[in-house]
DNA sequence: GCCGTTTTCGGCCCGACTGTTTTCAGTCG
């Protein structure tokens, strides 16, 4: 079982216990345990074998024992018993908005409902309204929520889709004369790879008219709740949007609060409590009821004796301790990127000529571009034979003469790692290239052993400089290869190969957790867009988001190096 | 269930909105 499978078991246990009416803090402990496993960055099986389960923060004796049982026997007695007690269909029902553990339990116990379908049927027959605490309106609301759940069955939305929508909504909000500022918060501001909903924050002294004009936007299909300080709507494609309003004097606490993560905020509140302060989205409150408001987010941290912590770090992954110790990293910024090391042209499956890609890269402010078209075996992408590769080299050499001084154009290749682990070009050909990227596109469904061995073979080849999008995942479409990432990272650290964070929002591969582990191991990272079109060069902000979430500094990302240093480094490899 | 330079027991974050209620429970973020 992998980390997320084990985490899922504990999430289910938390939900089941909550439906059972267990003490909420016991429930939260299981949720925190599940979260810790997802953020681990190491294979849980390795940690288990090394007997270090209890060293994971949030995992104590009880949960460690359950992980041990789960990994040892592939079963968990406690979980099986719970499942016998409470039908699993109730967990599905929790996904319906306005149905929480209390109502789910009630529907089940009083009406025998154990699925969303049965819930819908009962609501249509008007059977829900007679339950205590329910009424005709609640019943109608649940019916609406079931339909809305079906509309957005896709689950979380890629940041590549969500960010442009958020920008559009913010632009609309800012048009209102009473709006002083409008910002995105939540997981979008933290640059998570996908977001469940959008959280928008508005600074205004006249909230009602702002909310009233907001809910009239044509992109909005349903208003779930509307108040002067908080409004919740659904867009036509099912995406949920929360808008909060605050007077500008309270915008700092509000932005901090709405940015989260929940776990990060819990930690901050603990620190506040130690200082005799209670922290909310409104203000710090002293015991005597007096308030300290913050217009700026940095003031919130300052009051707690902390430096400002970048949103991308706010996941309760050790950032608060680092802030206390003064060891927060100086995170990489978009402007630090000076090079694009992974791009395609019409020679393979790119949309534009090399010259056009160079022009676009210069317009983006880059000082170096590597053209890395596909190798011959990737037929669907018009991969280059050795002969065409050499022809391309001549074109690039000719083009270089016309380039402005100081701009560097490299000839590279994105070489297929074949199903048997060999590379698509022989070593003599690889040696001719300025830059060799190796990547997997095919046979991703091989066994863990096999697919890991392929990647290890590529890493061991001294001509290979970068491993691109290591797992090959396409978010929401295709699972990545079942890699033994611990071994891949160890091998990369030994060989000195660069690992790529692919910035295409569909990929974001390495992900944040593995990228952080890579940094811990001293592996240099690349942030590349894999551009097949000039517009794709702008994807790098997503890659920077992943790198920042991985605590990366500019020094650890080779695209930030001066062109000369980068070329010297490449030349020093095979 | 987890955790501890104030604690091995007693805490564990806070508030808006809705719909059902005569003061609050449930849900959500």
C-alpha cells in the first residue's frame, strides 16, 4: 500500500467515527494522521521498516500500531469492524453539501438511507422534512446539492483552470467603486496543484452593494448563501466560490485567515493563545475583550513574534518552527528564472519554428533557451531520427550567428526512455548534444520494479542531464508511473542529475512533496515549461509555485543560474 | 488520539450563515 492509500483508510476512519458521534478530537487526530502521511515525502513502507512511524508528527502509538497492522497484514481489524457497523455509503453522502455526520447518521438510522441515490429518492418523496431539525427548505436544499455534486463530479480543479477564473472574478470585483482591494486566498494563493473552491477576499466599507452586484455576474449559476460578510456561490461549471468582505483595517487578519491552510492556522492560534490572545479573521482579542486589528498580513505574524511566512509554505510542514528558528528559506521568485531548458519546435510536435521560440523566450526575459525536440521512437510526436537531429543542429548553429549577444541557444533533445530502459539514441549521438533530457512517455503501466529500473538506468547514463516530468502523470487524466520514488531520488542524488519540475499545470511533476525531498537530498532542480507553443512559456509561474511549496531557493534551481555557469556545468557532464 | 521549556492529564480555533427554532444545532471553511 502506498502513502495515499494508507491515508485514505485513516480519512475513512475519521468520517466513520464522526458519524458514530465519537469525540471530535479523536476524529481530528485521525484526520491529522492522514494528512501527515500525504505530506511525508518518503515511502511509508520504508519508514515502517525502519521502525520510525511514531516519529511522524501526528502519528502516535495508536495510529502507528494501525499502520503496522495495515502494512503487515494488508488489513485493519479496527477499520473492518467500523465498516460492519456503519454502511460505507454514508461516506459518499458526506460529499453532499449540507449533509454532515449528524444528518447522515439520522437519515440512516431513522429512514434506512445508505446512498446518495436513496437520499435523493427520499427527498423527492418528501420524507426528509419530517425529521427533527429538518424542514421543507432543508429538503429542497439537499436535492439541489445532490444535483450540484453531479455537475462537478470532476472533483478538484487544476490550478491551471482555476487561476484564470479567479483573476477574471477578481477583475469584476475590483470594478465596483466600493471595493478597495480584492485578492484570492485559500489553496489557490498557496499554489496547490488543484483547488476545491475559490476563496476571494474583498476590502470594502460597503459590503452589501458589493455582494449584491457580485451575485448577478452571468458566470454564476447558483447562490448557496448570501450575507454581507460572506457569500457562497456556484459557477456554471460547478466550481464553488466564497467571497468574504472586510473593512480595510481588518484585511490583514482576514487574508491570513482565509489563506490557510487550516492546519497552519491552528498552529498560529496556539501561539496566539500562549500570548493570551485569541486570533480570528477579525482581529486578535485580549481576555478583556479589547482588539488588535491588522490591515496588513505581515502584522499578524509580527504580533506573534514571527517573520511573514510565504503562503506556499503554510501547510504545517515545519514552516512555523523554521520561522521561530529564523531558518525560513529565501524562496525562489518568478523573476529569478533566466532560462528555459525544455521546449519543442515544429521539428517534432511543437507549433512554432525555433526562431519563433527564441523570440518568445527573449520576450519572457530569458537569457537562454534549449530546444529539446522528441527523439525518434516517439512517432506520434514526429520524433527526430539521428539524421534529422543532426540537420537540426545545423539550423541552430546558423541561427546562433544571428542572435543578439548574450543570448544562449542550446541544442538538446528530449530522449525517450524505451520500454526496456535503453535510451532512444546511442551514446555517441547523445555526446553531440548540448543538453540531454530523458523522459518516460510510454509503457507507464509497467510494474513498479520495471518502470523504476528504466528510470534508474537513464539516471545512471552520464550523458543524461535532466530527468523530465519523472512520473509522467497527467493530473485528473492519467496516474503517473508507479515509481519507487525513494530509490529514484537516491540515485539522482548520487549521479548529480537534475530533476525537472514540469510547469505545465496538467503535469506539475515532480510534485511539491517529492521536490522538497529532492532538495533535502541536494538534488538540483529545473523548472521547465515543456513549451510546445510560445504561450506555454508563461506556465513557469505554476512551476515556481511547486518549487516554492518545496521550499526551494533560487540557488537550488538551475534555471536561475547564469548562462555561463549552466553551460560549464553541462559541459562538465558526459 | 496526540502532545508537552508552564502540563503524562487536560487541553485541542473561531465565526458566518441557514433553517429550524423560541435560544440553537448543523455545516462549512
